[in-house]
C-alpha cells in the first residue's frame, strides 16, 4: 500500500472540513507526522490560520464545496488519503443534511483513487431509524460510504471539547448572559471527548494502524448528564445561573419556535441561543459509546489511546468567562493555592534550581564571557 512505500512527506492528505473545529486538530496531527495536507474548504482565503500548524509549504487550502461534485473530484485528484469532517447541526438554505451528510460521503469515496484510504467522521447516535433528520442523514452517509468503499474507516465521536468548542464554550457564553438557563435533555448522558484524541485516532487511520471497514465510537473517560456538565461550567467560570430542567413537551415546543424564528430572521439569531426541534429530538437519547463498540474493540481502548478527561483541558479555555478572567485566580489565591506556572522560577536557597546542571549557560556566565 501507499503508506508502506512512501514516507509521509511524499503523501498528500485531502481534508474536507479541515477549516472547522475538529479540522484544526486533525491538520495539526497530520502535519506533526509529516504528511502534506490539502484543506478543502469553501473559503480558502479564511483558512490561513492553519498554515502555522505545519512547516512552510506543508499545508495548502483549496476551494471545494460538497454541493459541487466537480470541485470534490478536483480536491481529491492527487490525494493518497481523504478525510471527511464536514457536518452541520442545522440546515440553512442549500446546506441540507441530505446533500452534505447523506450523499457527500459516497460522492467523496467514489471520487477518490481506489487505493486511497478514506476516513469519515460521523457521530454517535447515527441511526437510520431515528426521528432526527441529523441522525438519519449521518447513518445514510455511512451506508453510502461503505457501499462505495467497504474498507473505509468511520469514527463516531460523542460531543467534542477543546478550545473553541461548541459545547462547554457555548454554555459558558450563555451563563454569562442569562440569569436562568432552561435545559432541554438535562438528564441525557454525554461522554465528552477531546478533539485532540479524536484527531490522533484519525491520524492513526491515515498511518494505516487502524483497521478499516469498521465504525469506531469515541468517548472520553467520563459519562455525565448534561446538567452535571453545565453545573461544571458554572463552577469553573464562577457564574451563578439558575438551571431549569425543561419537560420534553416544552423543550420540543421551544425547539419548534426557535427553529421558526431562526429561519424567519434568515439566521440572524445568535447561534448560541438557537436550539432546533431536530436537536431536541437528538437530546432524547444518550450520547455515549455503546457496549457493542467496547466489546468489539471499536473504541479508544481498542485503538490503544487513553482519552483525556475534560477537567484537564476545559478550565484552560473557560477562564476568560470568569468575571475578571485569569486575575481571579491570583486574587483569590490562599496559602494552599496551586503554583503559578507562569511565575519566574525562584533562585532562593530552598529552590531546586541548579544552574550547574542546566543544559545551556546561565545568563550571568554568558554575559561575563
Ligand atoms: N462538534 C461536535 O461536538 C461533534 C460531535 C459529534 C460529531 N461531530 C462531527 O464531527 C465533524 C466535524 O465537526 P466540527 O465540530 O469540526 O464542525 P465545524 O466546526 O462546524 O466544521 C464543519 C466544516 O464543514 C465545512 N463545510 C460546511 N459546509 C460545507 C460544504 N458545503 N462544502 C465543503 N465544506 C463544508 C466547513 O468548512 P468551510 O465553511 O470553510 O467551507 C467546516 O470546516 C462533523 O462531521 C460533525 O458532524 C461533531
């Protein structure tokens, strides 16, 4: 196969959705391994933030839109591997679940070279029988993909977290603005998964160390209800906000009304406030890794990846939602406060600093030469 013959620097990976939230982590993981990366996006001019993730010339952006098959064929023409991260949470105009999530995976697979590895990101909850259009379209996308390429690799993550995510950050933003936060699906269980861990699994699939022809379900080390996770956000950001569990009929009505208002305002409502009827339907089912996936090794455990707990990462990017940001930490610091890792290292008599064993010359030594 390609991977066995040529080193990563001579292999091109096309990443649809590389400009999105998960895309940033995937592009970084691929660049670190040395692959050449082609980010296929509708707006290549807005993908410049990806360039510093690799060496000069390693990452390029190309114009492609999954609604235009010719642009897809052009984007994969020279690719040794193709990754599809494109997904939407709600439809708007021509951006439909049918085109982007149900049909595009097969289109991409058929356009790619027959020996290219195809890696696709779906979502836990993908289900052809679901009442949710999102969940059905994800399942149809997987089916179409496997019909074209039975050896493709599919990853279904639970809710993703990391700097810039749409989950913890969204609730932190809402709690900053609202005194009362109505929660649809407060008791629904989630398994938040670090985007960096999912990117490692995807990069492993490009390397060829993840067996294809399977659907992997990826979740973090903890399963928590939505209410517990939102309470964690409130505690981390030191915000007070009354959480109200919405009964399902009220939540469904809220979804219908919000969806209507969002459409009527041509999408002008702030995204953080909008929850559609389809999203409420999704919330009616737990979003956790299935027993079958765990048993059959179609999980992080099976891939030999230890998933990261959200407590290890989330506080670092929610700190800006505190009333006085990071300065709160210093102001409230008592004798038992955790060390300030950014403070200059002490050189006092009790310090562990041993200039003699340092790898470089001490500043004083260098200056005296
Ligand atoms: N975020 C989560 O918690 C979560 C959970 C489970 C599963 N997933 C799945 O993981 C994948 C990545 O999610 P994400 O959070 O990274 O999404 P995201 O940040 O919204 O990124 C979506 C990407 O899709 C691209 N895109 C949208 N419409 C397109 C079109 N017509 N043609 C080409 N590209 C298009 C966008 O690129 P441009 O706008 O630059 O073209 C963007 O890069 C999705 O499949 C999602 O369903 C996400």
